[in-house]
């Protein structure tokens, strides 16, 4: 994942509880401000979907896109790549979970390319806003149980 934006946050919960929220795609519209609809395209095995379609509304930017997920065997990380997008031509991301005392440090990496010209500095700023909002929403959702 070259040229990705990265941020980390401590969540007061064990990694398995954090990963359970990350894997519960159906609940994303409840705790992520920009995701309006989710459809599991390929349910994969167990509780870990392989391919998911999202509808996003971030004010001036709206998109529908499908991501392909790769779950680590130890359930401490998940990565994804864009299968199909409207305004996106590439998206690579990951969540990495590291136990930290009674909690978990979650690191989110994201790289997005869109189908229109965008200065690198603006793209990284947009990625940072997305990451920060997602991490804060994830923290709220996990810690509220």
C-alpha cells in the first residue's frame, strides 16, 4: 500500500471485540457518518464477508463501490482493495489491531485514487478526515458495547 495515510487510536476493549465491530458491515450506517447502505456480495466463511458493496454520501461526494476483503488468520488484521467504484479508481486499506493492556491499538491505513485530478496533498487530507472519522466512530461503537 504505497503512499497511504495512517492513523492509530487506543480503544478500551480487547482485539476480538474490536474486530467483531469491524466485521459487522450491516451496522456501518449506524456508526459511520458517510456510509448510507451496505450489501454483502460474497459472505465468505464464518462471520467474515469476502466482498461488500457500500453506498457513501459525504456531502458533495457520493459513491457506490465494492471492496474485496482479506482477513488475517489470527483475526488481528484485515485489508481490502477496490473491486469496482464510481468515482474511485483504486482503494487499498487495512485495520491492524495490537493488544495494549486491557485495550487495543487500532491502526487504519488508507490510500484512495479518484477518477478526476486531485493534488496529492488534498487527497491525503481527505484520507485523513475519513480515517479520523472512522476511528472515532469505531471507538464509540466498541466502547458503548
